[in-house]
């Protein structure tokens, strides 16, 4: 037994980073926020009546997670990454190797997070590009985007937050879209000091609010899994937002997804469509290849840019931890899942 596994400690969490927060520690790009109401996104055993908005911003969520983790500081070891784990059938235990040493445990809970490893596509010509590239989850804060020609690759949950924030700073912004997303209005509002005071003084009211939000979000399951014939109602709301906010018929057609709403993640934004209509913003096809001074879209058009931001998500179906956890018969999780 090692010092990271002292006698009497029945539960231990190891974390490869130097602090808690996970996705909310790493994703600090402009506009980063949650698309689940914070009253529901927070933990039931750790209610927080002091959220400033109904949809929490990155810094607030990170602060909240740090405050919760501090309660369990004696059970968490930071800067300690799992490097291998093997099932010992004879002892009915896991043998776990970490950067802090080796330990054994009866139960191993793999909780690396589905959105922890950035996914950067292999793009032809990337080595020839003379500009700057980085992923949204590893935002390069040394880069001043003011006056630059920027390309954002992707139109998913991160891109729809980033683009409206930087569109007014850059000289020109090219949005490289492979597949448009269904967008619904983001019903965000500032929570007044009076309302927060009520939640602090009357916790039952806060719990009621949480239950109401939970019921609303669960209703999505009714639409998408139980009564799919009602999905046209949700689609009509999304199309209404598109028609109201996008006046250009040609651009509107490019932004209508070719799949049934609900088949992919539905995104929430009130700023995405207005940002795409700015004079300095171009919506192009998917990224095809790099050139020395720019990018080429799927239609063969070259766009001169000096900075490329990959808002291309993560690798949830191929987590790296699956390759180092070995179970019965010497097979890794990755081999079993394959």
C-alpha cells in the first residue's frame, strides 16, 4: 500500500490534473457556458442557490465544482494519472498503476468523462499551414484574435458559443460547416438577488425549482422516444427561430439540417444565427484541406486565414482509458468494445 492509499481510507479518487473541474476546468474558451439549467446541472446533495444565470457560465461552474471537491479533499489525489489497471482473478482485486505508484482495490470506477479527450481530425496539408491552430478545449490565450482572419472548424455545441463572442473582434471569420445543427432558443435569464435570497432562505423552494426543471427536461424523452410523432412541434419551433433570425434565403437553406430533429444533439442559442449574418462572417462547407496560407472547403474554395480553431468536439466512443484497463482473459476494454 502506498501513501496515496493510507490505511482506513475506503474510497479514493485519483485525478491526472492539478485540480478538480474536468470539462469546466479545461474548456475556458470565450462564451463557454452550460446548456443544461444550473439548478438541475448541480449536484442534488450540494445545492447552490447563488447561480447568477439560469444557464451557468464556465467560471461559475468551475468554482462550484472546486467547492464541492474541497469537501472530499482527503479522498482525492491530484496530479495522479492512471497508467494501467489489471484484474487479478485469484485475489478478486484490481491492480492499478498510477503515476504516483501502485495500489490494489476491490472496485475500480472508471470516470474519465466522455468529453475529456479533444478530437482533432487529420486534415491533409496541415503540416504546410503557416498559421496558428488550436482546439477549443485547449484555448490558446496567448493569441490575440483582434484583426485576424480566423476559421472555426465545426458547428457544434462549442462553436455556437465561440463564434458570436469572437465575430466582432476578428477581421474576418470563416465558419467551416460539415453538418448544420437544429437550434432552439436559449431561455436564459439573470437570477435576481431577491430570487437568490429566497432560495437561500427557503431551500424547499429551490428544490421545487429543480424538480420543475427536471420534469421539463424529461419531457424531451417523451418527444424523442415515446411519441416521436410530436417531434414536428419541436421542429416548427426551431424553423421559426431560423426564419425570424435569418433573412437570407440562401443562407437559411444551408442552415437547415437534413436529419430529423432529435437524432443529434439539439443546440440552444439566441446569438448563433445573428453572428453568421455579420458582414465579416462567411459560412462555408466542411474543411477539406490546408494550404500554406489558408483552408479549402468541401466545395473547393480556398479561404485565406491565419488562425484555425478546431471546435470539433471529443472522442467519447474511444476514450484512451479503454486501452489500459485489462480485464478477464487479458483483454482490454477497447478490445471488448470493438
